[in-house]
C-alpha cells in the first residue's frame, strides 16, 4: 500500500489540458497569456485589483516587504506560530522579526499582544516596526476586524500572509484582501498548487508595477539590458501558471472535500476526551487546508506524538503543528512577545492527512488506524460507570 501524505498535490483533468494547451500554443517562455489570466483570476478571487505571479510565496513576501520600504536595521512584527518563510523573508531584507504569539480563538496572531507591543513602544519612545506580517493559519483568516484598526492607529503597514488561506474569508471579505499587500503560495502541499509558485495581490497599482519590475531582474525599458537597481529572478513561468489555472477551476470542490475529511476525523474522535480540533471562529469561512487536533494527554490517555508514531508505522504521514519561530534555533535572539499559547499548541498538536485528492478508500486506512489506536490506548471506550457496593 502506498504512503498516505499530509497534503499531496491533487491533480485532475483541467491542469493537464491547460498545460498541454500552453505547450501547443508555444507559450513556454516565462511570460504568456496564462500568466496574465492566472493573475487576473487570483486577484478577482481575493477582491484585489492586481496580482503578480511569482516563483514562490516566499518570493512574494520578500518583494512585499521591500516595496513597503523594509530595510536593514528595521523591525517587522511577525506571527510566531507560522512556517519559517514568513520570518525568513524579513531577514532577507536585513530586518529583524519581532514575534507575536497567537490567540487561542483562531491560533492566529493575538490582537491583544499586538496592541500591547505597539503601546509599549509608543510609551517608551521606541521606533515603530516597519511593517506587520500577519499569517492566516491552516486556512483561517486572522482577526483583521481588530488587527487592522490597531495597526492603523500606529500607522504600521500590514502584509497578509495568506499562503495557506486561498478561498477563506472573514465575513464577506476574502483572504488576500487585507493590508497593503497579501501573499498566496502555490507550493505542492498547499490547497492548490502550480507545482511551485506564489502570488502577491494588492490594490496599489504602483506596488504591483514595482513588484513585477523587481521580479524580472529590474530590467529597464531599453533595447539592451539596462539596470538602475538590483532585482530578482522571481517570476512564475507561463506553463506553471497554466497548471495553477487548472487547479483553480476546482477550488471549491477541493475545499468541500477537505471539509468532508475534517468531518470524518471529527466522527472518529467524537467520544474521546481531551482531543480538540483546530477552532473555527464564527463568521469565518475556512478552506480546511489541514485538519489539526490538540491532545491533552492526561485526559485523552495518549499524546499527539504517540498517535503520530502509530500512524507512521502504517506509512501514514501526520505532523506536529508549526514549531513557533521563537523556539527555532535560528531565531532565538529575536525579540518576542509571548504568552505561552503557541508553545502549548506545538507541544500538543498534530496535523492529520487532509489532501483533497484522497477518496474515502484512500483515507480509510488513516481513519481505521486512528480507531484501532484509540481502542488500544483505551481512549475511545466509554468511561466505566461507577458501581457502588451496597453491602
Ligand atoms: C507555504 C507558506 C509560505 C511560503 O510559500 P512558498 O510558496 O512555499 O514559498 C509562507 N507562509 C506560510 C504561512 C506558508 O504556509
């Protein structure tokens, strides 16, 4: 039996057709009509005027920071509970990430801690951060209803790291619509993929133009190669954009499938004390990128790590939640405002196989292995009723 992955690429018919059509039309250069169309489609989906397709989500974060003027010596507030790319992009600019802990409601950046950090800086007369990068984790938007006004009060620009959140929404507003710029990832394990790629979306025409320029080696308009600044080779190719467009066609089906997968896990753990799912806040539409649990080992009678090892023995991939950036050896020196929330999530959490490409028969071994694990660990058996002796 083949390995069950956390989130394998889910490739269907349209991608194949669109890539072949791009090849047949000879648009194998880095630019082309699929690239333009992919940008327009993702911009529309995220309620933005402009999209710039790039080689990765990380590249998009890097250019967003540069265009907001982040430079060496600056500080940027970043969610500590995230994938390393959010913080790495800050260091590419020579700036220092300042990590902010999560709220337990959504696991995303805590608006309280963010407000405290900014208020403390103002009180102490310390410089304001050059930007804030707020992450939408596991397919759920952060609390922008509170975060946006806080940042506005201190005039700190916002980058929304929506790498994991395509198709999600906060109220009526889609993921990717918050801040000066937002970023999506089309890496292979994300909800939709271009087999590697990313996009910056914005309403700012100047920024879109600048990012496109920087991403193409900052080549000036001239018959020869003319450069007045140093750029990057960060553009997505037309072929990969065709692939991404094909994936986008089935976005809502993929989200629906991931929602079903979550509900199957909810059933399996229904009688287990001490197991909770990644929370979904009222009013937020999530894309169910990954279904995650936290395990209170004392109440459950097993730990997340024991369950992970059990699944791994059957070639089923599961993974701890993001290890917070403030715990990463590479960032131990970075300042951080913490309250223990992400530490606890990392210590007790597990992401379960959630790929939309799995049908029920492919998912079945994962569900069965969890069920048998729960039986052996005694977790799923109903609590024995207490029988009192009357003699
Ligand atoms: C995947 C991811 C990225 C990076 O995207 P790439 O396309 O892999 O470079 C950035 N931030 C978060 C939160 C991610 O999950």
